[in-house]
């Protein structure tokens, strides 16, 4: 079988995150104080059996459920306020760089530096994120202007596969000749759409940004990552992972403030459905390229939940994966939505040798799945 390649490569990557760290202990203390106040406020209804008492959380529960110890956040003053339970992020005037664009630019600078490029070298910016600060003008165009890029730019929304999807779109544009050097930016400011009052998920998300530079493989420097093959899949699920906030939210005052306008999921159902779906997706992608799972040196999997990653890797490999084979960044970053697999790649790829294979894969809301088979150049 002839060697398969897209003829494109990742030549630079970079991660940026805010400096503020929010630990499980801090988060749980604030959450439990909220619970105590809410239960006291509704004590009569709870005693009468008309209302269910809220349950407290614990750092042990959080780590066991997710593998998360800390997360970076844009602001924790609001998150640690039991009366607010929402980050304090001041609105900015329209002439100022938006918060999400700032996240993207910060990571882009690091990826460009690694690739030896400047903003002027970029003629395509693809921004992928699970949630966008606004729908228009596209935040990607704002990033394009901020870094001095040429060409065109677009935003991409695909839940937790937005980053792999954006990378695949950038690769396809290079293959088609509609771009020569592309920048993928993934500014995941996730704490703004988290429901911090919900015990089973109040600990999940953190804020971070990651960026990739893509070029044609024949122009890539040694040590770059050739994109051999890509694969995408989507499968509709109406009730697993959702966030229903949108421009129509205000049009129904009776539901405008409902909790379904924030992140929510049926975690057990997601676990049960995603594991076979993602495992089959990965093994099929490898088989399409005449590779066995054991031939892949590194799996950069979607960083949503430690146990989920471990089981997917085990199903793919037929045994427990080592941390070297399937690295975890959840303990430090928390769930960074679509950025997770790309952050894992950026943090855990430089040690691999020329010729080594790696697979970057996301699986998230939708369901949506994205996979990139890479080889060190």
C-alpha cells in the first residue's frame, strides 16, 4: 500500500493559560458554603419533603470522578463567592481586543515563534472553540487583525471536537491551495459557561488556549509533525452533552434563566456511549492506514475525564496504556473542552523520535469526533 499523507504538517505549537490557579480544596469550600446557605434558605420546604436538599462536595470526590486536582481560570473571585458562583470578567469596549481573542493571540505568539513565522506569514486563521464569546464579527478575524495576518479567517463550532476539526479544515485548505500557511487557534474560556452550582460537574472546566501552525510538508523543518491522515465523524445525541444558550434565549422569558443554558450532561450515559464509539473510530482510522494500535507511540486523547481516557486507550490497545503512551494533563488544567487533546500534544510530543507515529483524537458533544494521524519528521 502506498504511503498515505495529506502533504501538510504541524510546524509550531504553543499553549497559554491565565496565571490564576483554582484548587479542588478552594472550589469545594465555596461550593459547600453555597450548599449550606441554599439548604438553610429552603429548610422548611426540605423538611416538608417538597424540595431535595443539596449535597455537599469534597476534594476526594472531585479527583475520583475526574482526575482533576487544579485548573487555570480567568477569575476565581466570583467562583469563590457563594452568592455569585460565576467568574467576574468585565465587559470590554468594542474597540478593545476581546477576551477570547486575547487568549488566542497569546497562544498564537508561542506557536508562531516555534515555527519561525510572523503574523504576516499567515494567510488563514481557523478558530475552534466549544463556545464563542460572540457570533459576529468572527473572533478569528479579530485575531487575524491582531497578529497582522493576511488572507481569510473563520470561526468553527463543533463542541469538544472544534480544535481537531479546525486543524483538519486548515490542513484541507493547504491541500486545496486556498492557503499557504495556516494558524489554528483554540481559545477555550470555558468557566463562563459552567454551572458552578451543580455538584456533579462544578469542578470540570478550566481556561486555556492552544495554537498550531500548519504548512505544506515539503516546506516543514525537521522535527515537525506530518499529518498523514485525518478522520471526522458526527453522530447526533440530543441528551448527552449540551449548552442551549443562544440568541433566541431571551425570546422566551420563562426559560431564559434555566440551567440548561449552561453546560450540562448525563455523565454516565456519555461514558457508556462514547467509549465504544471513540475506540472503534480510532482503531478504524489506524486500520485505514495499515497501522496497528501498538505501532503508535503516543495517543493525545481528549482530556475530559481521566477514567474515560484510560478506558478508551485500553480498548484501543487491548491493555492498560502507560502515561507515556496516553499522557494526561487533566490534573493540572482540568477539562479545557476542545483544547485538551492539542494541549496534550503540545506538552507531550517533543520527546518522540523521527518516524514515530502519534494520534490526536477528540470526542465530545454532538457527538463529534476528530482524529489526526501524525508522524515525526
